[in-house]
C-alpha cells in the first residue's frame, strides 16, 4: 500500500475517532460546537502527515482527499448529533 493512501487513511480514521469522542464526551448542548474544533485538528493532522511523506507531487490532491473525507465523516456525525437532540449554540441577550 502506498504511503499516500496510508496518510489519507490516517486522517479518515482520526475523523471517525474524533466524531466518536465528541459524541461520547461532549455535553448535548456542546456537541455541535466541538465539531469545527475537531475539523481544525484534522487539518493540522493532515498537513503534518502529508509533510512527513516529503513528496511535493500531489500534495494538494492528497490534502483535498484527506480533508474531504474528514468533512464527510464529521458532517455525518453532525447530522446524527442533530437528529439525536444535540443543540447548537444559541445566542441570547441577557
């Protein structure tokens, strides 16, 4: 298996783990707030993994595949969170 596919797989598996951790550890009213934080961490992870491979050819393509898959996973997790009653951040004036 090529190192490019392994790097992309690492980010996708990390997205599944991040979604599971948010689902288990975050309070219902904060789950949707943690999803973009998880995505930011996955951006950093994807960049790190792709830089470690030290192959400049196809960098943008590998980053796009890594982050596209992570976005799909976190998007599906967000939909599940909403359907199971997780609330978003509601701004109210005090």
